[in-house]
């Protein structure tokens, strides 16, 4: 699952960056001084961070409620 995220997220961010900055790539090839706007891509990263935080809090609560032992060591002496 992690490898899937490592593959999909950069592709999605690149596509969003191209769609939200039309003409910038062509202007760079022509030598014009135009910069990208990264506001939308940073919003994606902030959203993913908030989603990860909420998922971690939810997992912690589920572990406490049902006793899965998610933070216990897997090797017993």
C-alpha cells in the first residue's frame, strides 16, 4: 500500500501542477522567466497530512477500545 502511494502521489501532484499552471512549461522552453504556483500542490500535501493524522488517531482509539495490541512488541521473551 505504501509503495502504491509512493507511485501515485507524485504522478497526481505533477498532473495537478501542470493543470493549474497552463503555459508555464512551454514558457520555460522558450526562455521566459515564469514561475509555477505551488498553492494547489501544497494544499494536496496538507490534506494528505491531515488525513494521516486523523487515521492515526482513529487507529489509536480502535486499539484502545478493542485491544488489538498494535503498539506491543511482536517478540516475546
